[in-house]
């Protein structure tokens, strides 16, 4: 890889993660609040047709996929989409790709090999390493992210994982964890909302194994998830409480934190903008 320092994407300290594309109007409001990027999850289709309307409605906001699923979005088509977007909006789109889950892919085979083949295809199609990141949790894929992309986009992790990932990746590789938030000072209600989103992942081995590596017990990761686990992966409380928790990722070595709001999107982001030190 060439000088990785120069290749780190510039997305600002905080961005917004959504399970599907927001409207262009919502994206414009997110930009006005000072968030640097919009991450779109939910395994978007390879045509990435949602990207241009968002970039057209904004001036500086970056759009990233969090993530394109390598099983459902052919690399050649994704590469064509990347080049189409890059030509129209140079430097404002970041391609996040990931392997998905063995429990939800019929023809699941050696995930690492499939991911390497996908990266090979992107190389062949001249998608630059500087504009792509990998969903990565464990050491093997984190190392691959450092070698074959600009960096890593871990999902459903903790600041402790961020610190471990930073040590493994080194200082020059981009690191952008996702973290969920519930703007509520009622812990029981916040945990209830958090569990509704997290419980699905308690049946997926890659997330469960990662939490165990972080020190969570079998009891913690058994459905519906212990209070300890939910509190670790879903920040809640006042805006200041949530900001302190999110900032722990930056203190641990993250370059950027992708915030997933569980609740009313724009009102929550508005409340958080001040404590996060963003313009409002």
C-alpha cells in the first residue's frame, strides 16, 4: 500500500449511520448540523442509485455504504457505480464493503476467501484502495482492511474494541466504528429500545465471537442480551452522557464515529450536535 496517511478519508469526527437511505432533504439537514458523513447500511443494491440525489442536495457531506454485501452486490456492478458517482461528485463517496453472516447466506463459503476475491475484482476495475473500507471485527479481517483498503468500519462494537483495533491497524489506517444511541434518561426504556435492535445480532456468530473476545460472558450474549452488553453497545442518557460515550471511541483511536440513532433521527442529531462540538 502507498502512503496510508495521505489516503485516510476525511469524514470529520462524527457521521450518521442509517439502515436505509435518508431523503435528500434529511441529508441536507444532517449536513447543516455539522455531521461529516452519511453511512447507509441495509446491504444496498449494487447500482447505488440512492447516492447521487443525496450528494446533489448537499455540498460537503460524504456518503458511505455501511456496507455493500459482497454476496448480493456483484463487484463489477459496484465498481461501475463507484466510477459513475466519483465522476459526478469527486471525492465524496466512500465504498464500504463486507462479508455478511454465515447464518443468512445459503451458499456461504470461506468468507475470507470471498472477500479477497471481491477486493481483487475491485482492483481489476480500478476502484482505489483510498476510497473503500471493510467491515471488520476480528484480527484477520482488520489486517486485511489495512492491507487492501483505506481502513475498517467495525459495527456493534465498543471503545475497547476500537482501542484493540487501533493497536492492530497502526496509526495510519482509517478506523470508523459505528455506535448506537438512544436519547432517553430512562435506562429501562433505553435498554428496551436497544434490545429491539441488538437481539438479532445475538444469533450471529461473528458478533457473538467478537463480544466474547472483548470479555463478555455466555450469559451476556445469550438472548435478549444482558444489561451490561446493551449498555456497552447502545449509548443512552442525556445528550452530554451520549457525547461522552461516543467520544471514548475517538480517545481510543477512532478517526470517525458513525452514530446510529434508535428513535427520532433529526431531533436526536440536533440534540447531540452541541455536546459533540459540531456546528448547529
